[in-house]
């Protein structure tokens, strides 16, 4: 499996299926890939760093609004 594919699987497992890193590590091991929890966590942190400019742009956009509507259901 290519690196980008493994990282994509990690993000889906983390944020769609809410799987902790140790469970993801076990899933990869079941497919013959030994990946420590801290490696998977590093991928996630790297993605967060890469997406930070988008988050900042969204925050700046929110600061310009006069009112927000939130659905807290």
C-alpha cells in the first residue's frame, strides 16, 4: 500500500469511524503492515499542520460576520 493511501485510510478511520490509533495499528498489522501508534499519530499531526492555513482563513471569515446560526442538536 502506498504512503498516501495509508494516510488516507488513517484519516477516514480517525474522523469517520472514530478509531483510536492503537486500533488502527492493529488493523494495519492484520494486513501485514507493522505501523506503531506514534507513526499514525504523526501522520495525523502532519495533516493538521498542512491544513492550518485553511482553518485560519475560515476563522478570519467568521470574524467578519455579524451573527452566526448554530444547530446544537
